[in-house]
C-alpha cells in the first residue's frame, strides 16, 4: 500500500519527486527497498526478507538472530544458490 500511494504522489507532485530524490541520496538503504517495490514487477519476497534481516541485525544480539542461521541451514541442506 505504501508503494502504491507513493507512486501516485510521485507522479503528480514535483516537490514530492525532489524530496524523494533528496531522501534517496541521504538515506539510500531506507529508500531503495521502496524503489524496488515501485517497479512494474516488484520483488516482494526478497525486499521483505532483506528488511527482516536488517531489523534483526539492528534489534537483536548476534546469538538470537534466527534469520541468518536459518538461511545458512537451508543453503547447507538444499545446496547453494538455487533461485
């Protein structure tokens, strides 16, 4: 929903476009996932997975991070990069 609303606003407002570009230059790691979701065929699962890993890295100590350990387990069990 955020990406859809952002598309509508960016198409109709020159000031919003300028603000979005400034925000992307200032905070690229925050804005880039939004840009990926605004594409014609968005990569929804990878965007949410990377956001989950970023939040996990920010909020949890290393020993409680299940996302990274789970990803390593799946890679060992089923092989390398089979996407």
